[in-house]
C-alpha cells in the first residue's frame, strides 16, 4: 500500500516494484505520475546523473507501474532526490 492506494489488490497479481527513475513532472508536489512521464533506470546514481531540474526532470524512487481506477498506468512517487 502506497499513500493509501492498493497497488495490487488481487493476491495472484505481480507486485509493483520500487525502482529508481527519472520523472518529468510540472510541479514537485505530486503523489503519482503517468507511466509515460517515467524512465526507469538501474540505480540512484544514474537517475541523479540524468536528472535536469531546469527542464523538470527529477531523480526519484517510484513504485509501479499500477493501473489507476480510470485505467491509466501510473507510478507512485516514494522519494524525490
């Protein structure tokens, strides 16, 4: 459960994973972002190296992907760097 959201309610579903990523977001105060705005990378150092805050690309730890109630694939922001 992340921020009160169940990521995988079915017991046989594969679980959303915590991973490092570079996310493009218009403002930092968000709980979740569309999967199209997330580029998963291998580690935190890579995420930090590829981040570009001036152009709204931030290094983050995310959980996902998970399907929203509207059917959109999302990643949940766990931590921003």
